[in-house]
């Protein structure tokens, strides 16, 4: 395996940090570009956080059976009782033969509004069961 060598030039005081294994974090690049545009043109660019799945690769790689039929989930908007929602969600999944770690992949389908915003702000790899 060959590593690609490159350089990044930047007009900010700190520049872009590249880890020893060549990783550049996209959030850092976005912030650096935003500072450069602000300093050069006097305008502020809105930086949006990138979405990353909060569950681990192990969860992502689990496969549903070919006979699985997606159930109709009750939606949690964020103002209902989350314990009741989770109980309804788990029972709905269990009724169609889905349990355990496979529930994680389905959970986002039951969220709306504030509850969905909460979910997409979770840290990468923060869910593993």
C-alpha cells in the first residue's frame, strides 16, 4: 500500500493539522476554510456539521433476513415520553422478528423533529448495542 503525499497551504495562523498517519479531519478543514474566507472577504460562511452514523461498523454490517418486512413505526417527535416510545419500538420490531442489535439500524426510522435532531448529533461509534 502506498501513501499519497501532499501538502496543504493555508493563510491562517495554525494551518491544517495532518496526523502522523495522514488523516485530515474534515471538521478542522471546514473551520480553517471558514476562517480564511472570513479574514479575506469579511463574510462568515455557515459551517454545517457532517453527519456520521452513531453506531459502530459491527452494527452497520449486520444484515436483515430476506423475509424481513419493515414495520410501521410510531414516530417520536421529542415531546412524548421516550421510555414509552422505546417500549413501542422494541415491541413493534419483536412482532416482526427483529431483536437485539438489529434494532439499532431501524431506530432512526422512528424519530422525527427534535428526537431526530438529537439522534443525528450523537458521536460516531457511540452506539454498539
